[in-house]
């Protein structure tokens, strides 16, 4: 899993993708909040959020640290930093900056957190090692990662229609350059960088059904369009503007999908 990968982030940053991310954040808030609370993230703490995207994880952490703490979220994409910064309300104890995993914001933090970010790193162990240097001795590290599998079975759906099978193939192709089974690797990754994992670990799935299921799957494909096109898929075959309606027509209100498992693990940094 230490092989280098060329620019593995496969989802485009569009207005539609921001909507999908907000929907995903709602589905994943319970496991994320449970993990952060289990790790002891609370009032007065300083938190660094890795790959903060549109800011949902940072804002959740900010709720937990309250006005006496502070959260810094960083992302390599300046567009995401702009989107997240625009969501900050007066008096919020959160800020966003442009930075990379190899060169994270300077400082020493009580907690390092992230969600669905390690799977996109070219080299997992050096990436986590770089980040952990920003955590004070006695601090905590907490991540939620997807247990992505090569066969695309991280998305389970019903009924299994022909179009859903094609969508599954596109998603599998789009995720090609990312790491697999990162969720299950988290305890091992943490140990290799000198952290002490703290079981029991947590797991959850994001559930969508009916028209919402069809729209979610279509938006996922839409966000992957540049990646799929570069991989040789004909956009006319996808026909993205009608994909949600075609998915809904095949599956109707009975269709349901479960994306996951998302696995949450936290670890402590020795004193």
C-alpha cells in the first residue's frame, strides 16, 4: 500500500458535488461524533482537521471544543477553502487555510482528525507520519475512512438493475487510483507511526433510498466525469443529465443503497 499514485483524488469540485458532500456529512455525522467523543475531544482543545473540504468535520469539532477551543481545517484545494470559509459564522472558533498533508499548518494540536482523506494520499505511512508531528505528546488522532474494495462492493444496492450495475462499474473505474481497505488498515497505520490505537473501533454505513438514492448515485458519477472521461468512458454513454431519472425509473421507491462500511478509529500519542 506504499506505492505512489498519480493525483488520486477522483471527485470534481462542483456545486453539485458540494450538495452531495453535505448530504454525505449528515449521514456520517453520527459515527464521526461518536468517534470524536470517544477520543475525548472536548472544550478548550485545539484541533487540526486534515483535508477539511467544505468544512463539515471542522464545524462538528468546533461544536465539541466550544468557544474555549479552536479548530483549523486545511485543504490543498483553494476552492474548498473558500467554500468552507464562507460558512463561518460570527464568533465561530474555526478557521480554514490552504495547505497540504506534506506541509500541514504549523503548530502543536491536542487532536488531529480527518474523514475520507487518507484513502487519497499517495503514500499512507509518510502522510500520517507528517501529520502526527503536529500532535502534542498525549494528544489524540481520530479518522473515519471508507473500507473501499477493488470490486466496487462498498456500495450495496437493491434491486440490482442493469443500469445500477453499469453505475457500479463506473464508480469502480473512477476510484481506481485510490487505496483499498484503508478503514481496516487504520489500527496498523497508527501503530506504524508510533500511536496507540484505542479499541473498540466503530463502523457505519450511509443509507439512501428511493429518489434520493438515484440522485446520490447520479451525482457521484457526475463528480467523477472528468476522471471517467480521462479513462476512456464516452460521456454520451453515461448521459449524466438523465442518469438520475433513469436510475429511478428502473428501481423506483424500493431502491436502496448502503455505502460503506465507514470505519472509525482513534489513537493516542504517547507522552
